[in-house]
């Protein structure tokens, strides 16, 4: 009985030793020492486009694995850049080379509209299929494709663009719980372009020919843009009070006095976007305005009277709008208005024969605006 128990115990010990030996972890395979390296540059005017870290995360989400290595360990260099195109919109360029600088090829991805974020998925897709050797990407030498394929192990050897989702999932980032007094982080990029875009700007306007010493005063404008191609804006402004001393040219000089002149105006502009320098917009406009010039006469032999007169103007306008930091922008406007109606302030001398002109609105003037605006959601 004792011998049989001993044999049973030995059998149990042997099984336990075999089990522990088989459960021991296998030796980890060494991490690949080379792979693709990635760089992405946003040139001037493309600051609102996708950043390098976000684009790299989007590519790795498509390929469902970590992909990129340091430039020092690079098998190939994938270099991309994005910039505004001369005829509007944006253009992304993806180039692939080896560490020695030998170029394998490049792919140009244009976007005619003004929304560069619409290129995010296309850029990520082209880079992903390039690394998996698809003809839809940048062609690579056979030996390079073989080395990249060896790094990816037993994963599929091609990445079919038709099987990919239309939009790669955004990397999720944990947000801290709401806390009293916590200010949400400000977005660096504008939202995707909508059919209509709105903006409101406030600034100062100057004009000639409406008041004796030129007009200066606050102005505001509300703009509505359709597909960032056609812009309609409505606004208005005020002119600060000015005084004009009027001298009677007759020898008696009995009708000297002072005119107080102030004005307000409302304007409507229709524009087309002719170019997009600096990531903004250059707008060619036709502007119509109507306003009131109110004058008050004092000192004319005790005669005091307030007289409002309407005026209107029509002429070309040029607006330049440039982004500062989303959603802020700055706008500079220049115009050459032609006055359709010309208010004139006159009086007669004491003998009622000599006509004296106190002030007359100029037929052609010049106007300019400098305003700070905000894009409305």
C-alpha cells in the first residue's frame, strides 16, 4: 500500500512539473528595428488643417496597429505637406523616399473648396494603402514593399480602399470631469464647412466728402457667405459731430455762423470671393448706402434751425478678410462711392441776392474700414 501511494505521488509531481514547464511564457519576439517614419507640415495659410499627431493617429486607426518609428530607425520616409492652392482651396502633397534621399514618388491631392479638413480621410487613406503596397497609393520598389510586409507579419498583404470606412474613428481622449470654474479648451481648428457661414465685425470707418474734415466713426457689419464664394453683408455706421464756421463773404459780414454736422448711414454689399490669400478671402463687391446728414445752424443773426437731408451712394468696394485665431478674423475694406444725391447747405445774404454755400457733399468720395470680427456658429 505504501509503495503504491509513493508511485501515485511521483506521478502527480511529474504532471505538475510538466504543466509548469508548458505554462512558462515563450520568449518575446524582438520588436522590429525599422519601419516607416512620418512627418507632416502645415505651410502658411494652412494652420487650420489637421495636425501631424492627429493625422498619424488616423492612419494607425485605419491600419489597426502602431506603424511609425523614429526617423533614425526609418526604412522609408513618408513626408506630407499641405498649403493653400493659388486658385482657391487647398493642396496636399505626399512624398516617399529612403533615408538617403532617393525619391520613390509623390501623390498630389487637391481640394477645390476652402475646407482643408475635408482632405483628412483622403490623406490618411493614401498613406495607409501606400504602406500596404496598394496601387492606389505611392508606388514603392518591390524590395521595400517586401520589407514593409515582413514588418506587418501575417496581416493582410493589401489594404483594399473600398473596404475602408469613409471616416476613420477619431482617437478617444479622456476628458476630465466637469469642475466648477473649469474653462473648456478652445479649439484650434474651425468646424467643417457648412453651406452658409456667418460673421459679425465691428470697427472704425473713414470717409471723405460727407463732412468738412472727413468722416470718422464706429461701424458694424453682418456677413452671410454661401459656400465661401458669394457674400452678402449689411451694416451701418455713425459719423462723429463736426463743426464748420461759415463766414459771410459780403462786406457787411452779418451772416456769420456755425454749422454742426453729424450723420448716420446703412449699407448693403454683394460680393464674390476672387482669391483666398493668407487663408482668408479677397472679395470684390458692389456697395449701396443711404444715410442722413443732419445740420444745425447757430449764430446766423439769431437764426437757429436743424435740417436733416438724405444722401445715397453706389460704388465698388474691395474687402480683404484674414483669419487671426478661430473664430476671430480681421477685415480691411476700401471703397470708391459715387453720391447719387448731394445735400447742399446754402443761405442767402441779407440783400437776398447773393447765394452763399455753407457746405456741399462731394460727388465722389473715398471710404475705408478696419474691423475685428468673429465667425458665428
